[in-house]
């Protein structure tokens, strides 16, 4: 899914949780609430119960790789390099995202079993 030029809106698989479920990252600059609305619409359209998907608003912030990726994604021929930097930036935040995800899972763990 690529909602805008420059790679913003792409969904990245960044790993798996301890139960083998995929963990995805989605970022849309300036539209903090859009990922929630997008996913909620998807769940409603396909009649998927809300408890089957947990979302974490990371609020972790940008790092050098994400900033470089954002700039390079806008530079036509350098977009592939920009995607690499974006992916690397997300991977560097993986530990923090894992902790945030675990906190959500642990808080709702009984409903996930």
C-alpha cells in the first residue's frame, strides 16, 4: 500500500511477536489518526472482531535513518535508497516498539489467548 509519493503510507513487516504474529509499522506524516481510521474501516468492511487486532501508537519519534529516508524518498531516483533508510530506521526502533507492543499485549493478554 502506497498512499502518497515518497513512501509514506507504506506498511512494513518489522518482525514477529513471541506468538508468531506479524508486527507491522505504518506511518502517515501529519495524519496521526489516519492509521487508526484506516484499520478500523478495514475491520468493519471485512467483519473482523476488534479484539483480533491490537494497535500501538508508538510515539517513539524520528531517528536519523527515518529523517534521511523521508528526504531521499522525495528525490525520484533516490527513492529506493530512501526506502532502505526508512526500513533501517524502523528496525532501529524495533526494541522500543516491541516493549510498547508487549505492554499492550500484557494488558489484554487474557483476551488474546
